[in-house]
């Protein structure tokens, strides 16, 4: 086998072939990744995402979109150097397995492929659109446990690329050095439960509902692991699902024990669960004894994770709707035009972060415009990171009805916050 897509596909049984393109599928790729990890030789997984394929599909229709995908497969195969395995994964993603010398040169190879793809496919789609392609790379190295971790690392690199593209300062915090060895996270999560706290989301209009965001930290002796780092390491090593399930299970326990229909808990999910079809089945099993509690749970995913996993989001939303679990989009407004992706979602809430140090300038005007733009969507807006209670009047006028921040209430070990009937603010 010379490693070309054609030679590999010609010798594979049907269960290892993608029915649409004839390329090897993800099952074949996972077997090849296991072998590469076992061999210990240089190998890199490149996950190719057709970023805006849902827009293309909405313009040309589902049937023609399938033809475009076949064109993409042929173009990729034609532009690949020898010795690279090309596979079609589910939900409009392609993947490359680069070995030996190709692995070392993975980034220039994928950049060249992306450029060739974007220029050639543009002839097959409406002139109003442009095919955008992103690549996330993951290299076989010590600590990589298997194919799942390789895919998780590739997706994490896609999220880092999106942060860079939009100039997010959070990148520096994501990579801060704290002396914690990522290899320790899995054993640490198995040894001890996460410590939970609950931060209120205050309603500016009395509605009888008590809402809290469930937060967590990992207790460590004589060390501190910031929550942002905890979730980054977890998502990068395919451990996010373990955290997500623990948080959901414990939130469900709180709802069951409280017996209060007015209690509503927001639980953050990692990218790992967003792309994991087993997560839906697990949720269904967990809620089976008390399905009515599903309406008291809101799962929250970040806008960047929605973009990275956009081809999985439709299925994710369909399953949540079937279970009657609501969805919130966090860090909304991070990209230049977030409204173009809203049709992908069946969301109920969006959470926007207030700009720091620019309460009366351009940042405030952008926030007001964002909230007002959301008013016609039917989505409930949560203003997050509220640092000054005097921001509430203009947030109210802009259309936000829910707010969260330390000036209102900090996280506590129990969901027990006395929601005030009145808050004194100065006229803005």
C-alpha cells in the first residue's frame, strides 16, 4: 500500500469506507492512529474543517452540497503528497494522517492544501460565498492516549486559531505556566470530586426563577489550578467529558434534593461533549428517573466551541430539544458577525461579556448594539462580568433582563442567594 487515498480505499472493506466520497472513513483513521501511536514514529493528524459549509449548503441545497463535498475530496486527493492518508469524517470534516517526513512538514503541507482547495472550490459555489478552511494539527507524542485524544488536540488547535484570528487576549491566560503537569489531570479527577460553587444570575425583572451558574475547581494540595487552565487541559486531552458528566450529574442531584421548581442551574460544557454522540445518550439515561428536571437545567457552550464544532451543533441541539434541556451560548459576540451562525442553533440564552475599562466608550456602544440586535431573535440576553451596579440602567434600556457579576453576588458553596427586590443605582 503506497499510502495514497486511492490505493488505501481500493483495498478496504465497506465498513471502512465513506459512502459519499469513497474515501477511508473515521473508523479506518482511528485504527491507523492507534498503529501510529504504538509504532512511536513521527505522525500528525490534521483535521480539516470546512468552516462555512452550512452556509454553502443553505444556498445550493443539500444535494448540490454533496457534489461540492465530492469535489473537495477529489481536490484534496489530487493535491496531497504521497504517503498521506486522506479520510472523510462525519459532519463535513476531512482528516489527514501524515507520517515521518510529512509529519515534520505538516503545517506547510496543510497550508498549501487549504489554498489550493479554496481557490478551486470557489468555482462550484455561488459568487456571494467563499469556502473557508481551517486546519487543527495534533502530533503523536508522549502522553497521547489514543485517537480520541488526537482528535481533541486537533480541535483545541482549531479553537486557538480562532482566538488568534479575532485577537482574543485570553490566549495568554490559556497558556499560563502554573507548574501543573497535564498528565496528572486524569488521575486527579478520578481521585477526588470537583469542588463546586454557584454564582447567581440575577433577573432585572422579577420572574420567580432563581438562576445559578455552576462553577468548579480542582482541589490540589499546596497548588492552584485556575479553572480556565483546568478546562483547557481537560479539553485538550479528551478529559472534558469526564468533567461535564460529573457537573451535570451533581447539578441534577442539587435540583432533585432542592425540590424547588423555581431553581435553574447553568452548567458549562467543554468541546469534548459537544462532538460526542454518547453524551446525548448518557444525558437521556441520567434524566430518565426524573425527566421533569430537564427544564431546570441549561447547558452552556462557548461561541468559539460552537464555531469549532459547528458541523456537530445541529445534532447536539436536536437531542437537547428532545430532552427539553435548554441551551445558552457563552462569550457571545466574540467574532465579527455572530448573527450569521445563530441559524445553526436552537438556543434559549446568550451570554455577553461586558467590556473592561470602557464602560462609557466604544465598547459600551458595541455592547448596546449587540443586545439590541438580539432582541428580534427571541433569545434571552445575560450580561456577564458586570463590575459596577451602575451599568444596570443602560443594560436594561438596551434589552438585557439578566445580569451576572461580582458586584451583584460572588460564587458560594451552596445555591442560596437572597434575590433583592430593589437595587439602588445612580441615574446613568
